[in-house]
């Protein structure tokens, strides 16, 4: 079977992966072979009329930026960035959504790593972030406690970091995060393989002309470029159920994301590694799809086993690792209801795992009425951060949404409680795909 290339960036890219490290591994203050670094000087922020202290460099093959306020309170926040694609350039992000300034104003220092590798490499994120947090002690001083915050693939990094280094992090704020770990890639299979089954157009393994020739036929067969026909409606319902169940904004979310999701199963992959071809852990072997009429999709769908069984089941830290659902610190998460790149079901999967392990007292989750990936307002993120810090300091779990009760999630006003009303009127927002709260 030809390996499938999973394109997981916000643009479709076909480039060769970065060269792996060889026996001649460079010193830790240099990137690994095949990578370069772009980490331009970050101008200091102003806090109470005084400049921050900015430190930048390379540690264990990863670029980093650290920023310390003039009156540091002894606390540190680590920022875990999202997916970088197949770029061979390592870059560093400061905390987004206004968090950089908010942290500094509150007296927190922050630190962010490029990770030592790009592609979908959660292992690199976990190890580089932890390594930088320890390096911070040498450069600045030992913090009283260390928080971790991040987005998208950075949420996968956070979920695994809490289990890889138990007790190291004080609390965590994953946003739009891949907390359902490998099941994200199962969802990409679900979308494409059920579309093929319901349309009657078989295309597995996907041919080279999948996007240009096959997908247009599938869309036409199901009426997906206008009003879906009966089979098209079945497919839309399957996608809705697999991405979090009936909920506000599900219909416009499908329209917004459908073309992009077809693009996540395109062409053959030349990458053998997990980070360049994470789809090799994906499977739908035992998945039951609903609704199952008018097409008996559970009979007709192509069933695919993981190409790499070992990577799928190992508890070890890999580039696409499992998250067991055993957080060792408070976790407050934010997730967009209509996000289908990292669907809302990621929160439900994580909640079930955490509850099964008896740690649901450490989890609070909030639904945001947005469709685009990681579309949060500074107010939503800032409020969540403040609530997380208070939780960590007092032990009082903050208010949260129920994410795994279908009746609750399907209610017309679901997601209103923590969505910023002002964001509804922002330009270029997807908030107006939902009725106003």
C-alpha cells in the first residue's frame, strides 16, 4: 500500500522532510542538520514604563526567546507553538492573543522554544519545552512554579508534557489543542473514506489526481457545492457526529472546512518518519458511523488498519504520542465549536480519558462559538488565563462547559457562556456563522 501524505498545515505543501540527525550531531547551540534558525531580535516590552529583559539563543538544537519583566514575581509561563509544516526553518513565537503583555504586566516571565524539529513532531515539542524550562533556571533563576500554555499541536505537546514530566508544571492552558492525540488522524480518514463510501466513488489509496479529478466527482455526486442531496446529507451528518455531535454552527462549519479536509488525503508520501507522515498511525478499523442510511456506510466504507501498529499502541514518547488522560496539574482548555481542522471531539475524547482515570477534578473545558482554527479573542484567552492562575493558587475549579453530554452540546445557546460578545462584531470573524447569543 502506498503511504499517504497527510498535509496538516493551513496551506497544501509537498516538500521533502528535513534531514535527520546523523552521527555527526552538531553541538547543542546549533540546529540539527537540515535546519536553519530565524529568530530575529525581539524588542523589549514596556511594563510600568520600564523595559523587559529579553534573552534569545539556541539550546539543545532549538531556538528560544525568554522575556522577564523588571519586577519578576518568580513565576514562569512556557509557550508551546502549533504545527509548523515541513519548513526547514526553526522559528519562535511569543505568546499570542495579547498574552505576552498580560503575562509581563502580572509579573510572569515567559519562554518559548522553536522545538528542535518541525513537521508533526510532538516529541520535539515536549522535550524542547521542558529543556528550555530547565535552561531558564541557569539563565534567570529557578522559578517558584511553571505554567504551560499553547495552541493546536501545542495542545498535544501540553497533554503529553503533563504526563511525561509529572509534577513539573503547575497548570496548563491548551487552546484548540489536539488533546485526542492520534484520533485526530482517524478523523481525517473518517472524512475522506466515508465520502468515498457514500458517493460510491472508490479512491483508496488516493491516486495522484485525487484533488483535481476524484474530489470534484465526489462533491458533485453528493451535491456538496450546493444543497446536499440525500446521500450528501448523510455524509454531512456523519462528519458532524464524528467531530463532536450535533451542535450550534455544525452546518456552516462543514461548508467552511469541506474543501480543506478533502485536501488532507492527497498524494503519496515520500516520508517514512512519523513526523512527516503521521497518517501511518490512523485507523477506522472498528469505527461505527452514524447515520447508516440511505447508504450502509459501515458495510461499504474502506477499513484501514494502522500502517504503523507499534507507533499506534506504544506508551513511549514518539513524534505522534498517545495522551493517557492522566493530567498531574489543573487543565483549563478552550476549543472552537466549528473547528474541523482540530475538531471539538478532541475535547470529548480527552474528557472521557481523564474521567476514566478519576482525574476529572483537574479538568475544566470551555466551548467558544467560532469556526476558524484557534479563533479566540484576547478577552477569552485572558479570562481563561486569569481563571487558571486562580485555580492553581486556590484549588477552586473555575466555571466550565459540559462537553460530553449530547443534549447539552446540541442546545441552541451552547458555547455562549464563555464566548466574547464583542468578538461577534469583529471584521473577518466566523462568529456570525452562529446566531447571536
